[in-house]
C-alpha cells in the first residue's frame, strides 16, 4: 500500500470500488450530532426536532459521468491512466453513439509503444460509458476542449475522491492492480490476463498480483501429509 506515494498502490476492495462509483452513505459522526443538538436546542426545539433529523450522510465518490467513465475504463480494462486519458472517441463509441463491443488502445499511447490491443467491454463498464458522451475527437477533452485531459489532472480528481471517502494508500494505478489481482484470484489464465493488460513479459505482470495473508494461509492449509 502506498504511503506518501511510496510502495505499490493498494488493491481496492469491492466496497471501496462501490464507494467510488456510487458514493458512500455513512452515519453522522458524534461531533456532528452534538453540533446539531446545540443548534436545535438554541432554537428551543429540543430533542423532538433532533429525532426527526437523518443520522445518515452521503459522501460523493467520483463526481461526474466523465470521471466515472474514465476510471471505469482503468478498472474494467486494466488500462494505465495515460492510456485511458488519450483515448479517441472513435476508439470507444460507434458513429451512431453506441458503445463498441471492444475498446482499442492505440500503439502510440501504450507504454513503450509496443502494440495496439483491444479489450472487450464488460456489462458494468458499458453502463458507465452509456451515461457519458463526448463530441470531441478525444474521449476525455482537456481544458477548454484542447487535446485530452492530462494524467496529472486525472490523478488530482481521483486523489480528491479518495480523500473524501477515507481511502488511503491508493492511486490511479490501483485500478490496474485491482483488476489484475481480481482476475488472477478468479483463476483466469495468466496469459489471458497478459493479453488484456499489455504487459511485455509474464514476470512484469506477476509483480502486479497481490498476495494477501489469507492467500498464504490458504496455501499453507493445503499442506496435509499425514491425514
């Protein structure tokens, strides 16, 4: 897990992913309740008014359809953030505006400019993309519609969302690590994962796969020789 931008980006849990894309509902803190009590008591309303207040608050995750589409691509295709930022609209949508069945990552935008690759669009990603539209050549236009959004701007948007949600040790790379680890845990063959992620070698890919304490416990539990 990253601390002050050191070490690897953390693997996101299913709950944290849900918070990012759907927002987070949480109990109002004791301090907030106390402040509400003081305010309402000062108005002479007393506890009767307090009982009518909601004890839940909503914390926004990724704030716009654009942001959810951008980071949805990172999560559901294992794309690096610079690959997602530099996508052309035609790489994702048909001329009639419908979402394509596969997203094309052009060779010029991949790390090391290795080769063009295409990744199938999952149902959950299709939903996110169907809610977003771009009438510009680039899928995610930059400021004032010039070029495409820069990875640094995307990083700032995501870090703000992580901070609001209380998610620590994560970065734009967390989506890539999460997706790769998730597929590996679901027993997807590593060569298949490599064809999606675009890693040049299996050894490079394996560095992305997170091994948890639970994984080690399960591995040790298989060592039964005398029963």
